[in-house]
C-alpha cells in the first residue's frame, strides 16, 4: 500500500516562507499559510521544517541584511545622522 506523496514546495511557497520567517512569524503560524495541493489542507510544522529548512534558516538573516543595507545607505548617501548613530551603536 503506497502512502501519501511527499510534499513538494513551489518556488512561490519558498519565497513566502522566507519572507514570513523574516518578518518574525512563528513556524506554527507559517505552516498554517502553506497549503498542500494534494490534500487541500495546510501543512504541519514538522513538514514545514523538513520542506523549507533552507528558507527557515536564511529568512531572518536576509531581512537583517536588507535593513543594514538600507541604514548604511541612509547614513552615507542621505547623510542621516540618526541612521549613522544607530549603526554606530548597533555594531
């Protein structure tokens, strides 16, 4: 007897998970937003961790890097004193 087909995430779902994790949503909530097309139901947190391991690891780091890039641009190109002070304190 064959079991259920393994869940295979789409590129759109991968991007969504990475973005939601980057925004700080807990894995339990993220899993509620990912629908398995085989069942029409959301995946569980265990499936989320298995299918989206990379996205769960890098989502937060990518958001932090983008914030740092934006602050650096504000401090250097826009000459924002508050951005420069924040960067100096955060280092």
